[in-house]
């Protein structure tokens, strides 16, 4: 990219009671960067239907000891950690989503508050909490029903992807088409700082380099957005910045703007 990111995000599952990744977080910090952990209450290989991770189990206290271990370790880390649990809760592909495993929207809100309260109780005030839905789509859960409230949220965000023709039934979407409707909805709920917490674009079905250039132009004029995180992985399609020389060149040009901070 031509510069070092200020924040690095990765994912940790609850299955096997994975501990707080203190050594990884310390490595990120040693590079002058802030760790951002997406904490997922599931076995990531098991899909959405996992009754063991139903929200009712979290609310019953089944995971309280584990949550407290994380909170204590995060507090001991000392410096800022960004943490998001229950991301993309307005979808239907995660065990914590309303409508999956018998979950309700009220249970989602209660589970968020429950987990956050455990962290508060042990004094893990260095942890900053992000609430981040996926971009809205037909039949997605209304965001107003799953927002925990400003008292329990430090930042908000949106995950969004231009799938192009990389999957059946999808078509090329502009950056504005992917993000604007959801950002507008979130701004009716809160004025908390807003990040684009997962952004991706495929090469299939359009011009990825032009999409990236348009993304930077849109962010520059949109004062609602205060953070950008690119989902740099070859997963369902090749989301990576270097999926083509043109895409990487477009990103390097855009991220060179003084609008963006660097570690």
C-alpha cells in the first residue's frame, strides 16, 4: 500500500475457548498499530445452526467465565483494543443472528449488554466496542431492533462488499450503492464515530480499480465516515488489494491522501 495501516483486524472464535490473543496483539502494538479483534461466538467451521452458541446460552451465563477471562486479559494488555462481538447481526448466517437458533432481536441486544457489562465489571476500559451490521438487503433484520444503545457502544460500522458476478444472482454495485443506505439508517440511530469495518470488491463483472478510485472519492466527501478497513483476503472471491496490478495501483493512490492516518 505504500504505508503502514494504523489498525489491524483479525478474527477469533469461541470454539475451544480461544484465549485473548495477547502475543498477537502485542506484536501489532510493537509496530505502532492498534489491534482490532472480531470475536465470534461459534465454531467457524460449523455454519449458522449451532444451538450451543444460541443467545439464550450466553444470557444464561454459560460463557461468563470465558468472557471474564477475556476481559481480564484485555485489561492487562493495557492499551487500546478494538473489539466487536456479534458482527453482521442483521444477517442470517451466524449463530448469534436473530431468527437463527431460536434467537430474537431482544436477546441480541441483551447479550451485547451482558458481555459488555462483564468487561466493565473487571475494569477493561481500554477495550473499545464496535457494533457493525452488514449492509442492508431485502429481508435483513431492521437495525433499529438490534442496536444496543449508545451507552454500550463506542463506535459503529458497516461491512459491505461488491460481489459483482462472483456469485449466483449478484450484480455489480457501486460503492455508494453498497454503503449509503445503511450508513443513512445508522445515522438515524446514533452519531457515534462510524467506520467501514469490512470493505471488499471483486474483479468479476466490472472494473475493480475504478471502483476503488470511486470509493476514495466518496469517502473524501462523506463526513459521516471516519475509518476504512479493507478485507484483504482471497476467500469467496479474490478481495485482496493486489488481485490485479490496476487495483493495487488505485488503492496506493487513494490511501496516500493525508485524510488517512498511518502507524
